[in-house]
């Protein structure tokens, strides 16, 4: 009777030890993997693929509601942000066709261009391909800033340039949440 207890206890200890050893050794490969879906930019091809996100997906059609070209069709519904834009009020929604969506999407596109610009010069590979990708990233970033300035900043005036701040011009990858 005592031998059976000792035998059962010994088997349980051996089994638990074996399970613990196997679970500890199997974690290494899992921990070597990146915990998120970031792209490692190490080739010009990957940089070119990331550049497809350097163009804002948001449209500026919300500005149409602020113009004189708006007609209202009876028995149709308008979104809240369309009414606010038509009346030149502050837009409180963050829907697809809204100023805040355009702002966020454009800065997201600029961030993708900046990620490519930060690493493109250090990459191996065809120099012509890298130069083309760098040119595209610079152009996409400049276009994003151009659109933001035209929609959200005052026109440049040398007399008031110190008091009219414009928009944030981002030239490097963002490593801090709010800089």
C-alpha cells in the first residue's frame, strides 16, 4: 500500500517535471517572433511596398459642402457632418468624409513615407531603384503636407508668419506618441 502511494507520487512528480521542461523549452521560438505586424524594411522591394501606404486614402470632398455648389434633393438625408460643414460650424463627427479623418489619414500617409526615407539610404541593392523610391517618398510626403496646408492653414503672409503657425511639418519617423 505504501509502495503504491510512493510510486504514484513519484510518477506525478516525474510527469509534472517533464511537462514543465517541455513548456519552458518550447517558448524560445515564440519569443523570437515580433509581437506585432511591423514590416522590417531591409530591401528596396519592401520599401516600395510600404510606399503604397504613403498616399492618403481620405478624400477632401467634405469641402464641397462648404462651397456654393451644393444642392439639396428632397426626401434624402444628410449626415450630421454635412449639415455642420454647410453651416460652417465645427464638425464634431469623425466619419469618413470629415476634416478630422482627412487630417489623420494624411499624417498616417506622411508617417509611412518618413519610415521609408529613414532607411532607404542604408539599404543594399540597386541604386537607381533606391533613388526612385526615395523620390517617390519625398514627393508623397510633400503632397500630403501641401494638401494639409491648403485645407487647414492660412495663406502665407510674411507680416503674420510668426503668429500664424500653419501645420506641423513632420520630417522623421515618429517614435514618440505625441511629440
